[in-house]
C-alpha cells in the first residue's frame, strides 16, 4: 500500500514539473529534459530542506492543546470553544480520514502562521509550505526580474533582441545552478532588501496620486453619474481621471468609466418625451433596468465601506486589498451590468428612428439572431415590458373591432377621408367599401417580427370583420356579447395561447359575417336574381318583356315614358315564372332609360336595373353594377336581333304559302337566296346566344358557386370570387379589350361605357 502511494506521489510530482517547465520556441528535447532534471533537483532539495514535523499519534492530546490555545486567544470565550469541540468530535468520528492527528497539526500550524505573519501578502500565502529562505529569495528574484522587464519594455531602444538557442541554454544553466547552490545562504540579506524595497514602493505610490482607497470611496458616486473629489465629469460624455496614476490603475478606471457614462446617457433617454405608447413602454423598461443597476451599486457601496472600515490604518493600501475589495474586483462585479448598459444604449440609439412594430422588431432581433446567451436573455426580458401596449391594442382589435392606436404604432391603421372632397378610390370599391375596403389598411412595415405575415393578415381580417359587423351590418349586440365571452389577456411569450385565440376568433368572426350576409341580407339570393334578370337567365320573362315592349320601343326615344315601361315590366313579371320570386327581389328590379342621343329609338335607351344597398353593395359594388349593365345591353341587342329575325321569318313563311308561292324565274331564285341568308343569320344568332349563356355565363356561375360555398370562406373571398366572375363574363363574352386580356382588368364596351 505504501509503495503504491509513493508511486502515485512521484508520478504526480513529475507531472507537475512537466506542466510548469514547458518547452519554449524552437527548443530541442535534450535541452528540455535537462531543464526539467535541474528543476526536479531544485524542487527535491527544497522539499528535503523543510523541517520535519513531529506528529503526535494521540489525537485526543492534540485536540486538548487546540482547545486550550483557543481559550487563551479568545480570553475565555466558551462559545468558540464549544463550537471547536463539536467540530473535533465530528472529525474524530469520520472513518475515511486516516491521518487525523497530522491534519489537526497542519491546521494548527496554519493558524499560528496567520497570526504571526498577518501582514504577508496573498502571493506569500501561496508559498506557505516552502522554507522562509526560499520564499524571500524567490520574491526578491521575481521583483528584480519584473523590474528589469518593465524597464526593457519602456526603454527608448525598445525590447532587446530575441536570444538564440545557445544563449537560452546557457542562461538556464546559470539560473538553475545558482538557485540550487545559493538558495540556502541568502535569507537574511534578501529579507532586508525586500522590506526596504516595499517601503520605498509605498512611499513612491503615495506621492504619485490618490490611493486606491480614496478612489474606491468615490467609485459609487462615479458609477451613478455624479462627480466626486477625485473623479469628476467635465461634460455629459467626459470623465476626468486623476493625473500621475499607474497605468494599470488608469486602465481599470477607464473600464469603470464606461458604465458611468452609459448610465448618464440612458438617464437622459428615459427622461426624454416620446410620442408613442411602445416608446414610452421602452423608456419604462430601461428605467427598471437602471433601478436594478442602482441596486447593484448600493450593494457595491456597502462592500466598499465595510472594507475601508476594516482596513489597517497603518497600511491602508494593503489592508483594503486583504478585505476583498479592489478596483479590479469592482470591474469584475460590474462586468455583467456594463454589458446590459451597452445593449440598452444600443437599443436607445436605434429607437430614436423607429416606433411601434419596428421598435419591437429591432429588440426581437437581439433575442432571435444574437449568438450571446446573455444578450438573448436580456432582450427577452425587455420584450416582456415593451410589448405590453402592442398586445393591449391587439386584444382590443381582435375582440372588440376597435382600433386604439393614437400614435400609429399598430400594423393596422385607419385611413382618413380626403379633405378636398376628391377621392382616388377605385370606382369598383364604392360606396359601402368605405367601411370594408378603404377604412382600414394593413401596413406591412409595422408588422413586428414576433408574428408572421399570415398571422397579421388573420388579425387584420378579424378586427375588420368585427368593425363591419358592428357598423355595416348593425349587429353591435353580438359583437359586445362576443367580446365579453372571448376576451382574455394577451402577453409576450405565450405563443401557443395566442395562436389558439386568434384561430378561434378568426373562425367565429368569419362564420358570423358570412351568416349575416347569406341569411339576413340575402346576398346569394341577390346574385341569383342578377343572373336571372340582367344576364337573361329567366327566358320566359325576357321573351314576354321583349314582345310586350317591341311596338313601344320602335318609336323615337323622346316619346318613351318611364311609367309605360314600368307597366310593361310588371306585365312581364306577372305573365312569367318571375312572379314566384321573393317580393324583396322583385322590388329591386326596375326599368330605366339611358342618356338620350340624337336619332335614338327606344331600343337604344331601354335597360333594366337591379338596385342593391348596404351592406350587400360591399360585394355588388357600383363597378359590378356597371358590368352587369354592360352585359345586359349586349345580350338585349342580341335578343332584339333574334326577335326581329324571328318576326321576319314568320312573315316569310306566311308569304311563301300565299303570294310568293306562285313566283318563279329570277324572282324565285332571289327569294330562295334571301331565305337561306335569313336561316344562316338565325343560326349564327342562336349559336352566339348559346355560347354566351351556357359556355360563358353558366360556367362562370358554377365557379362562383363553388367559391362562395367553400368552408371557411371570408368576405374578402366572396368579393374576390364575384370580381373574378364578372371579369370572366366580360372577357369571354366578347366585351373585353385587348388590354384587359393582358392585364386581367375589366374594360366595358366603349358605347356602353359612354352611355353609363
């Protein structure tokens, strides 16, 4: 067992030497082995020169000695003695430790050395297990080497040239050999030299500027952006440091000046005014972070005051360091706070040119794309505070249909009506679209990166639908009841709950709006009526109307009267299946005259009109009504040609059986040719009607039916499907121009457009 322990100690000893004596630049293995052998010999001699401790095998005797010593040191303090007795009892009961008396003697020696050498530095404590002669010598050599290196570094001629391999080998031999031969014979002279150097260094330090204790005393004020005795602010962005300070201390003060200046600039930003709820929330969040920073400064100030109070008045410079508070340690304590202040300063600078969703996107970029975990966590904490106004606006929009955005920070904004009365609105989006299409717009630039574009579109449709239900459909009672049942608090970070709430609100709102348009306002019934009456889908009604109006419409347009046309329209309704339609539908059907021109007859100015009102005119807009009227006029002219050809054909057939039956020769051939031409014209008109009514209108109607009855359809889907339906009819029905075929935009017939 002992051999194994010795082998383990020897192996650890060699490993330590290999780590400490590392190879240098372009050094061969032989030179490295020689240096390690010299170091091993030196270390072995040092260990052998240390006086052996006589370990008393009786642990109880050692315990009694420690208790008596403690009672004498504490002047009879029985409480400390009882505590030490308890600890000794617990140590004796430990079965793992085998060298308990040696452990107690080692602890007793440490306590004795600490009491005798209270002024020793921390670096000396690390060499406590070495002989005093070697400690003092080593400290003197280190001081000399450091001083020589410092002088070489700042000499006018620069650093000395890099030594060659032979020079380094010779230097190693001299240094190691001298240390091996003389480390025992220079104790007294080295100790005296070191103490005199320390005293001289202390006097020089006192004459160069304020002490570290004075700077630590002023540091809490500086970190709060306040001027002090030795550290004063000459401007908002400048901190004046004392002159005649060592370079390391100046470097530390430069590091500590950064949070001070950042705190002053952030305080000015927080006190500034911002016209925006999200900007004000950002200032509030930064203010909370600054209060946390002041809490850290208060804790640091307490540590500094305790350290100054416990420092040795004879040597305050070394006493403040032993108390655990130095400028370097203050840099370490404020490092994380400085990183936070840097990030806050960057956010504050970027926030001056952004607002609303743009500001949230900027902060979220630090959380989502920054590689530093500290920055990401800090940005997440900031977003929790900054996004509160945004989520309040979002909650009011998706549950109440009201836009509460006085500073235009939300991605939905309300458009103001034109002040001069002129409107640049697309004519197909009037008049009811002032509530649906033109009142609210989606601003893609203000969509924050915490939500997707598809999510923002859903939110936009939910709020717009609720607003349309409240004001366009007059169903505010349902909106208020829905708000009471579904409204809940929204906040950043709860993405799953937010998505569920949005999806549920989207489905509920869209279903309610489609139900109102279908059942309460009979949108689909109006679309079927337009197809039957304006697109000539009700054949018996159109035939009877044309037959009853034919004699009247042959007269000049100036002799036409609206009450006569209305009476003939009522007659056609009562004489066809149109009489079974809803009275609400028949009430909207009316006959009217277009603008008169010189030489027009009744056929040129007569038209049918189907009137719609809000909120149905969101789908059947004024543009859509013009499209229906253009298609009706085109089909009405085809019907007139068909009616005229039919009348002529009937007269020809009657004549063929009467007077024209006896015609022969040249007249017979002309008569036969005329009948053939008439038959071709009738065939062409019938084929043209079939193409328009069945291949164009009927096919487009089937597509419209499929689109408006699709599950989950929105009002925007209905508007888009109806617009596509009319474009298809006008383009395929030979009413579209060449430009409309390329761009897809409808273009009415020029003649009809002039009349309309």
